[in-house]
């Protein structure tokens, strides 16, 4: 299982939100590239980047810090937030991003996801963010009637590299991930699933790892910044 340390970007800083609320942001580092280097030097195999402002704006906002991260680190990075057209997808991949995460457009324009996955094999992931099993879009601000598993299954034949599943009610709350819902999703589709939201201890990581091979990885943010999870121990556990 791969550990994806999260760098959430708001107004150029690395922050963490609580349950996706933009007015509840804690700044952990005003130099996101330096934070990325810390994770890379510690042995992380991937970075998970989110343009929070971009998710609300519908277009990239924190491009400068993302580009600096890509310039300074050699670790592959995936990015979500405000990526909603083919031109933006192409631009980010041309700049060295390893994987784009498509969230809102997966609901509003699934054909774009399919087109991008065909054009860039292995470089397109679908971000599914949900409250109580229903998908939320546009920076989690809008809730839909689309169910998580239904949306995931609709991309079974699209060739997407991964599904990043976030339980919004757990995100940043340090209350543990929704292991059961994550396991249910991972076992319902053949696409690799990455868990996000609430991973706050080594026990949480172990519980997710127990979901089996269908779970590709886990994303953690606040717990790594707060020191609730020791990064070295987490990497050891995930690789065991």
C-alpha cells in the first residue's frame, strides 16, 4: 500500500481544512515546495496535491506553488482541484505532473474523463468525494444524488489509473477513516482505490491495509503535520 502525504494548497500555503470548510484552514507551511522536499527526503514514493482555491474557482489558482514542487522534487505527484478541461489536463502533464485527478467533471462531464484516460494512459485518476455515500462536487460545496459506487462503476471500462475516495465528514477531523465504506468501494470495482479522509494513526493505516490488494494506497495530511503519525513508521507499515 502506498502512503500519499497530502499537500493542500490555499492562497499559496500548505494548509489543512476540517471537513472541507475553507474558513477552517490551518496553515502548516508557507513554503509548499519545502514541505514537498521534506516528504521526498523522508522516502515518500508519491505526493498528493490539492488546489483548494482551484476546486472552488473551477480553474487552477495555486499553479505557482505546484510548479515549484514539480521543479524541486523528483517524486511523482498527483494533483486535483480545478482541472476541468482537456487543455488544463495537457498543460499539467506537460509540466511534469504524474497524474491528474478529475473530480467535479467526473460527475458533470464523464466523457472528458474517458477522453483524457484514453489520451494519457495511467495518468488520469477520478476523485470521488462523498458525504453519507453521495458524491459532492465543486470543492465539496455542492451535493448530488449520485452514489459513490455507481459513479465508480461507470468508469470501469474507461482506463482510469485510480479512484481517490474521500469521506468528507472524516477529512481533517482526526477521527479515523471510513474503513467499511472504503473496503466496500474497493471490492466493488476493479480500479485501484486510494483512501482519503480521517487517516490519523498507524492503526488507521493498518485497518486500511487489511482491506486487501484492492486498496492501492492511503492519503494522510493533518496527522503527518501534527505528528500524530510518524512518517517513517507509516512508510514501514505500508511497505510491509
